[in-house]
C-alpha cells in the first residue's frame, strides 16, 4: 500500500508541475501578439513530441540554458522597476498571507513546493556521471536557490513596494506591450517547453510501469507496442494537463495545491512513516 501511495503522490506532483508549467506558458503567450485560442494545445503537443525523445540528455542541457533566460528576465524586471517606481512604503501588512485560511494555505503550499526537488533528484540519479556526488550537488544547488530567492524577493520589494504580487513576476510587473517584454515572455515559453518533457518522462514511466504490471506475465507490450503505450500515456498526460490549466488559470493556486498535497506527503509524512516501519519491522 505504501508503494502505491508513494506512486500516487509522485504522479500527482509531476502532473501538478506540468499543469503549472503549461499554465505559466499560456499566460506568457496570451500577453503577446502571438496569442490564439489554441495556445494550450499547441504547447501541450510540442511538449508531448519532445517527451518521446529516447535520450533526454540533450533536452537537459538545453533547458539548463533557462538559467540565463531567468537571469535576463529578472534584469529586465529590475530595469522597469527603477524606471517606474520611486515611492516608498512603510506599511508592509500586505506581505502577510491574505484572505484567511485560503491565503495561509497558498503561502504554505508555495513555500514547501521547493521540497519537491527530492523525487526529481533520485529520478536522474542513474544518469549522473558521478552519482556519489548527488547529495553534495543537491545541497549546493538548493543553497544557491535559497540565496537567489532571498536576494530577488527583497530586491523586487524595494523596486516595486506598492505592487501586490498575485502571480508570477513577468505577468504582474512587466507591461503587455513592447518588444523587450514580448521577447522575455516568448523566451520563458521556450524554456518551459524544453523543461516540461523532463517532468513528463518520469511521470509517464511510473504510469506505464503500473499498466505493464497489471498484465503480469502476459505482457502484451513488445518493442513496438511499448512505444504505442508511451504515446498513449504521455499524450494523455499532456492533453489532460492542458485541459486542467485552462480550467484553473491560476499559477499560484496550482503550485499551492501541489505543495499542500503531494509535496507535504512526500517530504514530511511518508518518509518518517517508512522510517518507523523499517525500525519496528
């Protein structure tokens, strides 16, 4: 039961991240002249095609370039902040969670969402050149993220003291017109499209493995049929994620839901339960 519960939490986490990625990409595209009614399904179709690539190492290297895009985005947001905001604020009550329990749950979900990196870390463990350095690499990466978040959040607070953030910084802080904001948004969409297949891949592997287990020894999936299974499962993941992202057009709400449900269970509930089960077995 524990293994099945763990798999359900992992699939929920993966699906939630894919939905939030697609939701963010749709939001970025909608604020550009290239928007259309088929945005979500076009993005989902591209992600699906890329998720069928047998070797993910190329996508991993390309998606790593997203760090430069993020740095460029933060720089542009900062420049617009210095040009448009010169006021100061002494009342920072708006920084606390608003709307009672709803605001607190959103804050908690987004805060613990970062703990969801652990399942991804071990999914890519075997593909590392030096797996023995996994823990060291993970600690350095998360420490870098912590420092970056602190600096960026405090910097944005100084540059945009009167703006209440309700979503992502690109949608909330950048204008919807102009060449540079459009380039920033399209660049973020490209990064999301190239990163999402890295999430679809392990999610599909879990679901495909469960389907194969259902047939037991009478496994009907040969090499050709196994590829067909991958097509069916991963297309379903991408299409369902696109439908959900249209139905729930709120990047923050999706992140908070995934954080409160899947990440909380995976990070704070299941590990100590498994530890107790092993200790007292």
